[in-house]
């Protein structure tokens, strides 16, 4: 099997699974309990929090454990804006945000909030000036994803963060779900106030995630209950999940240091293979994008048919993002970039992990060329 759908989810590291089983089996106490077993669970939870914070370069108390990227994004948008509603009710986000951001902003309209969608250029990149010119008197939040989950384009987060310093009442949220472990991001240097990550995107387990909340920022909690996570996220903490996610994050960062060059090589091989396919249109720019995502369309070939043709050879790729791949509409991201409807509907996404090899890329590239030629012949009859 050659798995090339790592932006949808990653295979958990065996060590991460072992960590989860050990903690869940031996340290199953409620971290809020006063007895020794609860105390051991609480200690492990705080160790995991410190490890995640250390890797991200922030304070332990600035990390809120969540169930994943969707919850982190919702907590950032809804929690921060509801807490700051007395200052304003205007939100700015890009045209290519993940549905957990764009739909959260849409849901906030029911509470009187309003949002402005900033366009992107043909590469999918935001112009910082376009954000600044949309700032209003009642703007309280700007949300921009770091690495786009479909095309891999990297947004100018550092420039945006520094530009927003002139507007101290505006909070800056970054969806770092696709970038963490692949493209470095200094949360302090980039003046980020809120930042989301998801464990299953870096070989952790599904149902694990975290939100960085800069010290001093108030959140209106989405969940009412026992006031865990300093009242920001009620519910008995998933200690085993937090510990295993911290391990996955550490191991992924180690892989980034050891294998980033190989990942770049693997993507380069795949890009050259796609370039050699007649009728192929690559949407991921060669420069300014993440090293693990390649998005392209095959003119005259249905995306889902192509995906299943590769699956027959043990190669797994995807269409658009996993959250929208079962819907027939064209990719919102590609349409925002000006890609024609027919190509947006036939987009294919390849996404790598550090475990993919050049040999896999060569095999997959050949299989893609053969499948594309065969399918185009069949569909032209």
C-alpha cells in the first residue's frame, strides 16, 4: 500500500498507540480526583501540556486541550468573539478557510456578528493589504489558515500578524492544522493570539487536538460543565489522548529535522510525473507552498474514477479535502483561485508524510500516468 492521503489523516505511530494504551490502562483516574490515582493522571496531563507548549514555543497555561481541529477552530472563533462582543462584532477571514472556520463564522451571524471574506490570488495567496482595507471600527478577529489543506499554499502569517499590531483590539487566529510539523511557524514572532492544531494530522490519534490561547485572552466556553482547562473547555480531560498527542508532535518534529529533504524530493518526483500527463493542470504553486501537498486536475477524467483506479493498484489519494470529498460541488478553494468549474470538480490531492519514499513516488507517478491515459481513452469512446 502507498498511502498519499496524509492531509486527510495520518497513520498513528506505533509508539503513540503504545503510549495511549499504557496511560489509559494504568493511569485511568480522573485528573480532578483528589486521590493518588487522580493525582498521577493530573501530573501526566500537565506534563503533556508542557511538552506541547515547549514544542510550540509558548507557555503551558496557554495550551487548551480539545478534541481536534474542528473544536479548536470553533472555540477560537466563537469563544473569542463572544467574549469580545462588547468591543465589536466584525470578523475577517479568507475565501479558502476550512469549513470549521467559515461555517463557524456563518453560525455567528445568528448572534449578530458579521464577516468579510477576503479574496485570494490565482495561487491561492492572500494580499495583506486586502485584509487591512477591510478592517472596520468593530472588527475584533482575523482568521487565516497557515497552510491550505487542499493546495498547500502558505499564507503570509508573519506579515499579517505584524500588520495587525496597529490594531490592538483585533485578535489574530491561525488554523495551523495542516502546517504543524511540516512548515515552521513561530507563534510569538508572528504575533498570533489563537492557534489550532489537530493530533491525527501528525500521526496522533483522532479526537485529540489543542488550541493555543495567548495569555490574557478571554474565551467564552462552548461547553458548560466542570470548568476544566481553566473554565475554557469543560469535560473530563482525555489524559491518554493528550499524552499520546504530545508524543506524536515530538516525534513528528524529529522527523521534520531528519527527513524534510526526502519529503521535498518525493513531492518533486510526483510533480514531474503529473507534469508529464497530457491534460494535467497543477494548482499547487511550485514555490511558496508546503512540502507535502500537490493538487492537480486531469482534464476529461472524473476525479472519483481516477481515485478508484489508483486504489486498485494499492495507491491512496483523495479528491478535495476529506471534509467535502463526498460532495459533488467543485472545490471552494480552487474556485476562489479562479480555476474553471470543470477543473475544480476534477481536482486530485496528493499529500505526504515523512514515511513516504522516492521509490513509492516513482511507482505512484507511473501508475498515475497509466491510469490517466487509460481512463481518457475509455471516456473518449
